[in-house]
């Protein structure tokens, strides 16, 4: 199969003058090499396309592929992850992972939580702060947790995200509004265990491949934010979990995955409330795929699943849509 490969290489954006945190979600060369190598080991011919602008240029020249392996995150706006899938839909070229509607929805954490909550799944109560005047309208009991509504890789999340009073909430929300130029999601803080659930497949064939617990090694509140994720080898350890709360987390994650219409592979993050019930926090339908450092491949490694096996399962799930559309 002739497979196109879309991605955002971090080094290219850094060379253009973008900052380290701005480009935190973008891919390292070893991620691109690892995925391309896995695809080639499966017998595919791989064309490295790169970012969305490069895709536009290649499509305009008349290039086409049997399927595109897409991990491009995009840079601007709530629809940034949907840019490549939307173009590929226009040209009727199949691709891996979710479509533009799902990627746009799931990037916006507040809208995602509304869908999940309306489906009857547990998620912490929340309020969306769109401007400074909204801060005084937050009517939730402290402690609370504040973060940008549409960022990944823990951007905007730090120990300051856990707020214990009105003055602190005002200060943190104003800083996030200014720094990220987007609404702030304020949620009830959940004090319990933190899980991330790896999922492979689509619709009724989707399944959990493992539940990984994030265990914090440093003193203080466990905040899985930008700095912690960047320095995860010193600050956290990962362990597979298979007790009753972990099984509940897997059930909730899989239900959310199906309700939201996510496809092929990804992750769902959950945290337990004071009663020990796992609550949906967010979904990553375009999960990181660095063979060594990303959460989904780490779950696979802990479960004895090789990286090329993960890529094969993603490709098989996407290939099932070549002859019929799956929602």
C-alpha cells in the first residue's frame, strides 16, 4: 500500500521562531522515523508529507495515496487538529484516526465534557471562564482545578492549577486567559488515583488494551502537567492497574470513546473522585506515538505489545473503512 505520512516536526517550527511550549505537541525526529520504519516493516511504501501546508502543495501537484497515516496536530485555532482530515475528506483519501468533527470536538475540553455528561458518564462539574468577568460567576466548591480549554501535553497545567479560594482562582484564570488567549476550564478537583486507558479500534470493535496508573514520586499534590510530562522519568512512574477501580476506568473510557465517535487508537484520561469512582477528564483521539516516551506506546510496552504491532492494529482499523464509512 502507498501510505502518505502527515506530521508536524517540532524542529521545523522551532526554526521558524516558535517557542518550546508552543510546539510541545509536535513530533520529534525519532517519532517520525519510528512510525515510518514500522509502516515500512509491514510492507508499505511510505511518503513523508509533513505538515498541512506541505499536504496542500502535494495535493495541488496531483499526488495521491492509498491511505494517509495522520498524526499532524496543527498550530492555530480549535480546529487545528481537523485541518489535515478535512483536506483528505475533500479529496476522498482515507486516513488513520478520527475525522474533523471528532478532532475539533475533542480538542475543546468543555464541549467534550458536555457530550460525555449528557451520555450519563461521570465527569467532574465544571464552568467555562471565557473572560475575566466570568470568574465571579464560578459557583463550585473549592478546591477547583483550572486549565486552558483546548491545549494538550499538559500545557497550562501546573501546581498552581489546583486553587483553594476565590483570590487564587481569579489570579490563575486571569493568567491563563492572557497567556493562552482561550477560555479556561474550571472543574471540581478530584483527589484520587489517576489513570490513562489505551484504546484500539473503532465503534463496537474498540477495546481497552490496558489501564496505566500515573504514580507521582515527588512530594506535594500530584499534578500531571507540562513540566511533569516533560520530566516524567524523574517525577512519575507508570504501572499497569487491574483492580476494580481500574476496570471501572476502562469501562468508562471505552464508553466515552464510542459516544464521541473516536477511531483506530488513542487514550482516555480519568481521575477518581473522593468516593473512588473514576471520572472522565479528557480524551486524546490523536495520541502521541513516540515509540519510547508517549503514553500509548508505554501502555503497549507494559502489556508486551511491540510498537510495530500497535501500528499494524491502527492500520487494520483504518483499512476497514476503505470500503465502508464507519461512525
